[in-house]
C-alpha cells in the first residue's frame, strides 16, 4: 500500500492532478472538486453492478440457471468494475496524500476500531 500511495502521489504530480495547497480558497475549491469527482467514480461502480444485474436477468430469461447466470455476468463486468474501483482508489489516495496520512496505517487502525466496535449490526447469514 505504501508503494501504491507513493506511486499515486508521483503520478498525480506528473499529471497536474494534485489537490491545490496554494491557499485556503484554492485548497477548498480543489478539495470540493476532487470530492465531487470521487463520488462520480463511486456512482460508476454502481453502474457496473446495474449492468451485471441486468445481464443476469437477461440470461435467466433466456433459460439459464440463476447462479450460473450471475457467475457469467460477474465475469463480464469484472474488468470494468476493477477499473472503476481503481478510479475510486486513485481519488482516495489523493485525499490521503493531501492530508499526509499513511493509507495502510489508517486502514488497519480503522479496521481494528471496527472489529472492537460495540454497536455491531446484526447480520443475517
Ligand atoms: Mg471511472
């Protein structure tokens, strides 16, 4: 993760896509713009899921067994969903870098916090 975070920082610098640190006003505008772009990428993940569910429904209508139809649809959206998740990760890493946060450290720390959380949701299995 440290490697991917450093790569993202270098890549975003080269592309001129770093969140501005020039002034409060420029940072504010740049943070809001990047936040907006990040949420559109999250929406693109939803689009791929939608595509996958529609494909599944089509295959079922054509007579395919449900689990098989879903497996086939998953394999057909796999590449694109990977791309959209990569887009999301790129924006997340940009935010981590702007705030000078170690993404890996932050992730493990948060997961530990979640594991020890008292108000856990009850999930039906
Ligand atoms: Mg995208």
